[in-house]
């Protein structure tokens, strides 16, 4: 889910163009699992008045419950609290023919509640996940990834029986957005794209999670049963590609590295590149016309532009005179939500980066819910979310016609951003796109304000303002590049002209036939019914999505972003590691995304590991290469906030493995020695204090180079646990550690995870 949500965010923030933005957004639809190509629409059981008719269900409540108990043995003694047709847990309530089952289980001293869903027509499992305590499996798991995938595929045939009867449905593996970490419970996540009539369906995936013991822990079917158009087309893929090439428009922009969403702190990795802002997107394979953001057929996709902010509102002025009081924080929020300060709560928080903020919220269980964050130093509103918490017993009311026009809403949004964001008119520009297209019934208008630096947009930095039909603020959030780091972009100078970039971009454009779902958004408060369309989508060779750029310095075609945590896992082990003495360990580290090839494509296994590399390797081992740590303060004198080791240092500081000291140096470029590694291993195992009692151990004292060992207790523990060994009576504490050696040691450490009293990494990290 996380990866799909990010794809939607990227669609709105990185691609300010209707068809392109919609294509990325539409692929993130996450609802019921697909049935066969001849199935009727998922809302076919809806009776007059929009109420679901239980008599139309082909799977009874009892059969739905029994199927879950049969597939998931842990539900044998679970209590069924309720079974509802549709999904009563969302607002507005779902009108799909699915049974939503609410479960309750008592385990030891805890009570656990969760819900699951099953298609009421064909019996396909829609969603299953529970938070029950379970026996974790650690590296090396009882079940390998290959064995787990066999289990997953076999389970799909039972959990989604409609796939068995549809002879034109195929399962095609796609990249998972959930990388497996070396440290922590083993969870294999598999995602499969469903095909209909031999054509991939962009909006339909089945996701299965299997733990290291071979148990299914999560199952999600993506894509609602729809009518699928025939596979016939009126134009070829080549013709569709030519149509996109013809009207292609590019713009020079600052874009973060492809792994930005895995490590947002790496501002030094920003690129200068040409991105598509018009003329390319989805093409209806039946009509040959483009589809805009609303899913409407249009002759062309106009290039999206920007407008200067026009407002006479008083510009934002930062607070002066010390930290905001509670009343001052409330005074920032209450005028925006129309509430009396007495109805709103607030508390001050201190983040790991040292920044203090005020959290502001109301406590009304039904009706309008408000959550906001205010900078305690400047008084700047950082985010605000206001939404309606529907009464489960109330019927959905039709959306009222907006009381203000789109022009009035646009003016209101510009006034708000002027009053709420520092120097808005100088740093931001309004993205020119229809404001009436929204993704919530509570929102009538959406406006995005792009951050600019020296005349170029900075992606994906923007300020978002969403209003209801009366002009009230519903959502406000800021995702911009900090002003004090913008200067780093000055080193980027284009060497490729726009004309050259256009040629290279056009030469790379291809087209792929696929089914996609349009609709499910709101226009002027009215929900647009979802429809399946047969479309041509842009395709760029082997790149995993079509959000690409032409690097303005190198001239190369590059992915704008990648959501996969361990892309190297699908590649072949570099040649210099295949015949190395530690090849098996290197292969495992490579597959987990901990070791990555250098710029020459090799691993260099005999290369010395420095302190900074070691810290980054550790973080990758804990996170699977996917970390959302964003350092805000300098933890050590020689670790700058935007440096290549800052995220790793921040990660280990937050987890207590490093004690921050801004005035001291960490010496990241200094080689890691065996003696220092022993200390690190002891710290990771939380045996620091125990090591102090082993300083005079006779085994270590008998080593020929014992006098060179600074921490004899740490060496004793590392040797006793088999993590490090002596060679010919010597420990060699001052010898540097290589990549190959660190690989062997980390895998030895990983095997101890279920054998120590205190976990090396808590499962919720």
C-alpha cells in the first residue's frame, strides 16, 4: 500500500499534467480483486436508492465466514462481531458487493480486533490482515523465498477462485514496494499483475505476504470486478507512440535522485533534467484520443504551465518573541477551521530533529475532525487536515453544489497560501490545472503551488491547498526543499539543450497496451463512476514506469523515481564477486540490497570498509535499503546534515546504537578495524555492560597480540559467539575489515536474532 500511495503523491506533485498525472494516479487504485473478463460490475447488487441488496449476493454471510476460517486457521476460535454488505468502515460507505467481517480475538491478556473482506458474488478474498502476535522467523528462515512464492501462488488459486475459471487471466510478477530486511522478521511480499485477454491491467494487482515459516499473513486483491472492453484497437502501438511524440512538451526542472522516497535527505543527489509537461499520456485504444485527468477523451494534452500568485492578502510574518504559547498556536489554527478555541486541544511536541511543534486537534467523535501542526518557533502552519467522520448509521447525503465558483476558490487559495507560507509570491507559483477535480467528497477544489528556484521548478516540492464548496480549508500541507539547502542546486548547469532533449526523449518513447480504470474521482462534488478503458500507455524500454527524464548534464534517459527498496535483487551478481571466497555471503548481501555495485558495475569485495560505509551498511541491513529518515540536525562535527552518511547516523542515533555528540568527530572516512567491529557487534547485541566484566578473560589474554586489543571484553563476546575468529593465535585488532569479511560477519550476526534475549532490531522499526 505504501508504494502505491507514494505513486499517487508523485503523480500529483511531480507531474503537473492531466493525462500523465492521471495515469500514475489511476494505477494506485486498491479495491477488490479482479474476477473474469465477463463479470458484471461490482455494484450490480445495488438496489433502488443506492442500498445494497443482500438477496443478490451469491456467497452467504455464513459461507463468507467459513471460507476465512478454512483459509486462515488462526481464526478458528475468533469471534465474529459483525458481517456487513459493503464497507461500513469508510466514508462514504462502500457500495460494492463485498462482505466485510469484523473479528475479535482474546489472546493471553490482550484483545485484538480487525476486519477482512470477501467478494459476495464470486467468493474472492478481497483483504485479509491481522495484528495477532505470531512466532517470527528470522534469517535464515525455515522457508526460502522460492518456496514462499510457491506457497503464495498456490494460495491465490484458492483465495481467488475466479482466476481459475477465467482462461484468459494470467499472473505476471511485478516489483514489490516492501523490501525484505536482513535484520527483523522475515516477510516475503509478492505482487502479481493480473492480465485480461492477455493484456496487463494497470489497476489490478494481487498481493500476498508469506512469513519465514510459510504462513500467509496478508492477502490483498486489487481491482474491482468490471466490464472489460474487447482487445480490439483502432491504432497500433507504433501509431500511439507517434501521437505522443508529436505534441511532446518538456520543461527543465530540478528533480531529486530516483531513490528520493527511500532517502529524502539526500538533497545533494538532485538532478537537473527535462521532464514531460504535455503531449504524452494515456491514449484510448478504441478512439485514438488522449484521456485527460478526468478520464475524458481530448484531442491533445495541453502543456501545464504556472501562474504567479495574485493576492492582496497580508503576507506571512514569522512569530517573534520566543516559543509560541498554546493560545498563540490555537490562534493560528482556529480562524482557518471556524471553531472556537475552547473546542480545540493542543500540545507541544519535540521531534528527533530538535524542532518543536504544536499539534492541534478537536475532540468531536462525529462530524468535522481537524488535525494541524504549527511550528512552535515561527508560527508557520505546516499541515492541516480536516475531514468528516461519518456516523455509521447515517445515509450518505448527495454533495451540495459548491457555493463559490472555481474562480473564487482559486482566489481564496492564493490568499491562503500568501498568509500561511513565507514569501509565497516569491518562492511559489500556482500550477495551472482544473481545480474542480478532487479525490474526496469533502473537497470541492484542489490547488497546488510549485516551489521555484531561480526560475526553475523544484520537484516534488509544493504547497497543497484543498477547499470545500464553501471555500473552507480542508487540507493544507507543505513538502518543500528547505531554503538553506537550495543553494546546492547552483552547481547544476544544463549541458543538453531542450531541442536535444526532445529528440532523445522522442526516440525513447514506446507504447504498451493495457487496461486501466478511469473515474473514481470527484468533479464539483460528484463521484465519477469508474470505467475500464483499453489504453496505450507510454513505455520506455526496461524502465519500470514511464515517469522519466532526460538528464540535462549527461543527456541520459533516467527514471524520475523508484519505489523499490532493493532493485539490485533482480540483477546478476557482479563478476568480481562470483568466484570470490566469500561469494555465497556476497550473493546474499547483494540480494538484500545491502551491498551495491560501484560505478564500474563491480562490488570490489576486497575493498576496505570505512566507518561511514559500515554505518550505511547497517542501516540497509535494518531497513532493506528503504529508509524515510530525514536528518535535520548535525549529530557529529564531521557528519553534515546533507552528507552521504547523515541518514545512517540519524537512524542509529534514534535507535540507541550511537550516542550523538555534535562537538566530536565520527571519522567516517577512517577504515573500520576488527577491534572496532568487535565493539560494534557487542553494542548491537546489547552486551555492552556484560563486556565490561570480561576484560580479564583468559582466552583473550592468551592471544599473541592481546596487548593491542583495547576492548578485550568485546573481543571475548565476538569470539565466543562465533562472529569473529582468531588466526594463528592472533586477533589482529588493528587490521581493516573488507566488504567480503563484513558480509560474512553480518550474516553470522543475523543468525543470532532468535537466539538472544533482546532483539537486535525491534520488529516495529
